[in-house]
C-alpha cells in the first residue's frame, strides 16, 4: 500500500477508537434535565395482566372436587358442595 493510504487508514482508525471511547466513558445522568427530548417521556401505556390463580380441578380424600395448585395457566372454580369443578384458561 502507498504511504498516504496507510496514514489515512491509521487516522480513520484513531477517529473510530476515540469516538467509541467517548461514548463508553461519557457520564450517565439519571437526573431529570431540561434538555431532554419531548419524546423521551412518550411510552406505551402499561397494561396489567389478568390475575391467574394457576389452579386446576382435583379431588380431596373424601372425593369432593377442589382446586389444587398446578403449573398450567388455568383458573379453577369449585362449587361449595364439592360436586363439580370448572376450569378456565388465563
């Protein structure tokens, strides 16, 4: 390679390294500043998930239907008499 090309490549590499260092070493400020963009506070609204009890239908020792913990995303609803149980997906 010719000497001018080598010097230009070295110069460009030096500029890239200095730019990367300035970005990495710049102080981060978490304090509010009047110099923020108007769009910096714009965000999607948060949504709350429906509550999921993570329960399914099961039976107790007497054979009545009860709700038992499960690893599946379902909600269990057993009637008070223990004759029936229904499940819905979360």
